């Protein structure tokens, strides 16, 4: 998954991030994020948007959620949907702030 993330990053110029997702205990989350990267690498952006919607409803760790939101923002950034991209980046920062408060 990390190699695919690197290839998509190189192809789009936008950093796609997976961090701990390959080690997640949630198989559905791993599948979802892997599919998002697969379709991003293939530049099937409409399919990426559908995958994002499917992934958002899953239960996942804060780290996986931050990865999903960052990569979702990246997809919309590539598509030129800057307001949507900004919304996903802000969601990521919100989850990060909650995660930080829980463990400090």
C-alpha cells in the first residue's frame, strides 16, 4: 500500500498518505483505502469520489480517519474541487485535535 501511495504521489504531485493503515485491524478500512489509492493511480477520479463516500461511513481509528480525510482532500484538489478539498483537510485537522486531546 505504501508503494502505491508513493506512485500516486509522484504521478499527481500531491502527497497521498497511508501511514499505519496497512496495519489496521479493520480489513474493510484497509480495502477501502487501498481501493482509493488504486483508482487514484489509474486516474479514475469519479470512482475515487464514490470510494470516499463508501469509506466515510466505516468505523475506523483516528489515524485511519485522518489518512482518509487527507487523501480525500487530495482527490478533490486534483479534481479542482478546492472547497471540497478544504473541507476534508479541515476534517482531518479536527480529528487530529481530538486525538491529541484524548492522549495528552
